[in-house]
C-alpha cells in the first residue's frame, strides 16, 4: 500500500460527521483517507441505514457486520449519542466546539430539532464550516421530500433514459446518484475550508444531491432547451454513435463496442476484415448508421458469437476500437489493473475480521491517501472521544451511560 512522506492534505482538520447512507459518508471519507480526523456520530436506537443493509459477512445480519457500511466508513472514528436526549444534544455541541467541519445529510429541519443547526453551532465554533446534503437542498417545494438514491435517480431523470425504447423506465442497478453527488459536495467543502484558511471565516453549504445529479443528464436537458426535443430510452444504443451496443460472445460473456467517430468505424471495419455489409452505402456515414442500428447489431451479434469475449476485446484494442468486456463483481475484485494500482486495502475489523475495502481512486505523489483503520463498530470510540477529547471524568462518562445519553 502507498505511504506518503509528507503531512496529509487534511491533517489537523477534525470533522463531526452526522451524515448517513452514501453521499455524506463518501465525502467525509475523502477527508479521512487524506489526513482528517472524522468522527461518525450515530445512534443505537435509530442506527444508520447502511448498518442495517447487506451484504452482511457470512449473510448474518448485525449492526457491525455490514460490508456496505464498512466500505463507506473506513479511516473514521465512531461514537453513539442519543440526540433526542437534551444532554445528548449538549454533548454533541461540546464535540462540535472541537471540530472544524460538521457534515450532515438529514431532511431539512432535523438538525435544528436537535439544536444542532448552523446558527446554534456557530455559537460554540464561530469559524465552523458546515455542509448539509439532503436530497433536494434546504429550500424549494421539494426540500422536505424524503428518499434515497434509487428514488433520486428517478426524480432526476435517469430512469426516464434507462431501458428499452418499447419498455418502461428502469433503474440503473445501483443508487447511481449516491456516487455522483459526493464529488460535487467534496469540492464545495474543500472550497469552504480553503476560504476559511485564507480569511478565518467559516460558512454554511446548502448542497442539493438533486442539482448535482442533473449534471449527469446535461445532454438530455440541453437537447430539450435548444431543440424542444425529449430524448428517449435507447437500450444500449447512443444518440451520436453507431455501432454502439452490448454483444454476446461464444463463451457466453458480453462485450461492449462503441464507435464514436468515423475513424473508430474505419478501424472497426478493418478489425472485421471489411465484410460486405460494412461497405453498403447506408453504412458509410454515421448519420445513416444511426438509422440502421438494428441491422448493425444483427451483423455484429453474429460475428461476436464466433469468438470469445477475450478474443474480441484483444482484437478491438489492437485496432484502436473502444471495447470492453462486461465484468462480474468477482472479476473486478481480481482485475489485474485494480491489483496493480493496489486499489483494494485489507483491514482487520473486530467483528468482520480481515476484509477488503475500496481505497482512494487517485494518488497524490507526495501525500497519497491511505486507509488508517477499518470502519468503527457502533460506539467503538466513545471513551476515546468523550474522555480523551472532551475531558469527561470516569464518573461523568458512567452517568451518561446510565442515563442513556451515550449508547
């Protein structure tokens, strides 16, 4: 695993992370993997949704057995506070006083209900940077709508463009917006931290997962704004590339082939040995090929059935044609490119044992990110944080346990 020789970019930054599910924890994990001390603040009475979501190790459910949760929360500390208890709210404010950043992704108004809104928290930490990351932002007619990534991808229009032309809208297979929105949120948070570094002033970030997701549909929205045209579901086809499809090969595996340019098409023809159908008049220009995609698919489908996916992939790469093999999860885990890049980190978890985690997808030359610990068990670092950081005595700590403030 890479180890840097310099001070990590976010060393000295402490984050109180109230967020949950995918977007918020992904943002704070960027910081944690690059030097920040991130403290996950959770509740045992209403556990984080991902702790209750599989896949679970050995298919045995448990709040400390979710691989899904673990992957989003490595490199972090974890505490458990009853935020419905007044003393829990006061304890959270005391913790925030020691933090540079607060991150949360609840429905608007939730943090205020706990006395943890930005105005209250500024009283204990005037230079605080706080980011709120609900589905639709803090304002507007949809602000209080609830849901998760699968709901948002429908609301943001992804489902409308996913599926077959003669079929209903379908999902993307994953909560796609959960993996799109964090990049925008991370940039906003880093910008606010940089502004604070230069001016000494903190600020509040009103982030909308919905608005961030729209950037993934810019072609469809742009087409409507300039042409008044609604794009439709195309299956594996593309509005501006032909051929563009997914094809079954001799060994039962699939390949994706995409000719985005006329140069790609010429290379593709050469790779196939310039069969007669490629020389038909209606195949010579992309505009006409777009109208003939069903016929093109029949020809390519027949050709691919004669060869293995590996053969097709190697041939297309040799001729410079964009092509990829459709991979399974196991293949991605064993992928030689991923292994060469040392993407997967193996960390010891007190309940799940030694497991793999996704590492950073980028490498800083002097200060590369690193996973410093496995994801925390629920409340794992209560003593470290509340006694060590906040200075609670043993008696004070035990009293909070008895009162149900600490869980």
